[in-house]
C-alpha cells in the first residue's frame, strides 16, 4: 500500500497537472482565433493567386504551410484545406483523386459547407477529364455551377465557367467556351479580381485561337507573355509560349512554332510541370509531322507518353495515336498507320472532336490510296465530305452562338444602362423639385432620348457596314472569296513571299465541259456543282491556303510558302477530289472533272496578273492535252 508521503506527492502532481491544463486551455483558447484569422488570410491569398508558386514543390510547400495554420478541430477549415489540396496539390492517379473528391463532397454535405462541395465538384471534374474524356467532366462542372448559382455565389459561378469553358474548347465547342469565359471575365473585372481576370484572359486567347481568330488570340498571348516576363512568372510564360507555338503551327509557321514550343519545354522542366511537358512534346510531334520530320515526330511522341502515363492522363490518347499514325504513314508504314488511325478514330468519336476526325479521315484515305485499297479510300473520302459539312454547320452555329451572346449582352447592357439612367433621372428629378424649374428636367429627359437614338443609329449603321463588307468580299453562290477578295489576298501573299524570300505558287482550276452540264441538266444543277467543287477544294487545302472564285467555273488557289513540287501534289489532290465528287444526287450519271494549271512566282519578275496569266496558260494546256489533268508552265514557256 502507498505511504502517506507517496500519497502527498501524487496529490501535488495532480494539482500541478490541473493548473497546467487550465493554463494551456486558456492559451489555446486565446490563440485559436488568431490561427483561424491567419488561416483564412493565407487561404484567401492562395485561392486568389496572390501567392502563386511556379513549381509543384512550391505548391506543396504552400499547402503544407496552410495546413500548419489549421485551428485544431475546425472541420470547416479542414475541408477548405482539403479542396484546395485536391485542386492544386493532389499528386495521385485520376481514380484515387476522384475518390478523394467524392469523400470531400460527402463531408461537405454533412457539414452543410456549400462552397467546399462546389470546389470538390470542380476537382472531381478535372480528374474525370484525365480518366476518360473531357466531355465526361461536364456533369461535375455543371453541378458545381448550378449549385453556386442557387446559392448566389458569383465568384464560384465564374470559376466554374472557366473550368467548363476549357472542356468545351477542347471538344471543339469554341463559341460556347468563349461565352463562358467572357461571362466569367465580367465578374472578375467588376469584382476587383485582377489575378483571376488575367488568368482568364489566357482562356479567352485560347478560345479565339481555336475559333481561328488568330490576330485576337496573338494579341492576348503577347500581352500575357509580357506580363509573365515582367513579374518573372514562369508558369504564365510557359502557358503563353505553349499556346503561341500552337498558334504558329496552325498559321503554317512551323519553324516559329518549334521555337515557341522549345521555350515552353525549357520552362516546363524548370517548374517541374510534367503534364505540360507531355503536352508540349505532343505539340512538337505534330510540328515535326507537318514538316515531314517523321522520325523526329516519333521521338517526341515517345517522350510525351511517359509523362501522360505518369500523370494517369488518358485524355490525349486520341492525339497521340493520330500523330503516331501520321508519322508511320510518312515513313511508308501504311498498314501500321491504318491500324493506329482506327484506334484514334474510336477515341475521337467518343470525344466528338470533328476537326481532328476530319484530319484523320483525310490522312487515312491517303494511306489507303498508297496501298491501292480504293474501296476504303473512297469510304473515308465520303465520310470526310460529311464531316466537312458538319464542321461548316458547326462554324455557322458558332457564329450564331456568338452573335446571340453579343445581342443578349447588348440587351442586358442596354437594360442596365436604362435602369441606371432611370435611377439617375429620378434622383435628378427629386433634386430638381427643390432647386430647378420644370423645363430643366424636360431638357435632361430629351437629352437622354437623343443620346439613345444616336447610339441606336450608330449601332445600326455599324452593323450594316459590316454586313456590306462581308457581302463585298464573298462569292454569293459558293460562299468562298470572290474575285476581288482572292486577288487582294493573293497580292498580299505575293508581297509577303517576295519580302521574305519564300516560295509561292498559284493554281487556276477550271471545271471541264461545264457548259455541257448546264445545257444537259440546267443552271440550278450547274450552280450546285460549283458549290460542291468549292467545298471539296476548301476541305482538300491546307489551313493557310486561300481559295476564291474568279468567275463562272474558274477558281484561283493561292499556296503561300509552297514550292512547285508541293504545289503539283496539291493540284493533283484537288483534281482527284473534283473527279471523285459524288454528284448522283444532283442528276443521275452526272460526273465532272477539272483541269488545273500551276505557276510558281518569280519574285523579281512577277506581279499578280502575270503570275495568274501563267497559271491560266498552264490550265489551257491541260484542256488542250485532254482535260482532267494538271499542267505547269514556267515564264520562259509563256509567249
């Protein structure tokens, strides 16, 4: 049994422990609010981008510091840390990340923490993109946006619009993406969120690039790159160089694209961005394929695949397979390429990306042609025509979407201005009751009406001018450039080629026996034949080639930065396209051919009329030689 002395010592220890616990309790009670304030301030800066680490290690360090500020037992702030960790720092497979997000959603619902539930929706969506296809992520992004709207949290609505817009842009829904980004931008600009606003400008630039509005995209990207360099923000510089590389490639400037992507790759290594590095290698592979460097393209793809695999990112499998197939086809391995095209086609059909599906069908048709497999080649070309028509419809739909958005925005702005004007007028009227006479109030009202009327007239004149300009530049039958527009484009291209020492060729394509078509089947059928010829040529040309109608059944094609050998190949492709046009739906047994003349610019000797005359002479030689053929004529051969 314990002695009395021992019992006394135990009692003394108990009293000391009790006093210590009371002291520590008071210390923690007083320090916990301070930690909560510090946590909220740091988390807010990290969310708004005021603290912006440019490496993954820096992000993890910032998140670790945020976690160290967590007040003990604060479940809501712990959830805030968890959703930020899920979005910014979670380095796990997509399956594990989705499970982590779903646990967060369940905990957020249990606590009634709506903001956390919304952010976990966004985190789950971003990982769903990598696990299956970007389209599957839309469910999560829409869920987060709808929940944010129902709770009138405009900041999270804007954040969700940027997530959803990025996916829509990847899926080819560029107009919808741009609408989302512009809506988000309105909030960021009006709410005083300069960092989010600047980040979203990058999204807007990408959407413009994918819509083909290269000048607007380049303007945004150049500004963002300058800002990134000014702030020494390597992550922003990386993103800007990467997108400028894609922009240059789409514009046909492959050497410039390679330079921009090379700079982006160096920055990706510097900031340890494995996902961006893999995407850049994929972009370099596409550039190499476009330049005919097929082995180099395969090398770049070999570098890209481990990065995607390490991140568990499966969203780029379609493009990896497509570029691999194009490289193998370029090396003459057509059978291997056709198998890879088939795998890529399944993934592209799942994602619904029509632009890359059209590229695949065109490339695979050439592989079938090389193997002498006429049936599959014709099948792919027929599908290519349908996909091209769908892309045209999509382009019209995009234009309609943007015009509708602009109209609705203008209506909302006008209504807001009207409401603001009404409020101002009422205030002025109240003041006028005390200070001024009745005629002053009337003058204010009339002045407002006059301003609105002038604005309306100016807007109507502006829209009419734009419409007339478009009509003046477009052939009303075929929808391609008319004679004046194509000649203007050709003169600009010829001047650029001469100034930069680049080759340039032109083609003159004339439909054979077109008068006989009109005589036999009528002018309505003849008009439809010209429409289909124009569309077939348009889809057979490269992105930077230019097509216009000179008049009647004669078309002019301008091929910038193109040598005679390549121009001959393109001319032959156009001839085959016209020859293989399915016209039975217009008139039974109707089939047409075309004669094509090719001429290469001699910069010191040629002006546009002389260059077109030589191409026209070559075309008539093709006519004289039996039609349905391609002929070329040099300056020395022209009398």
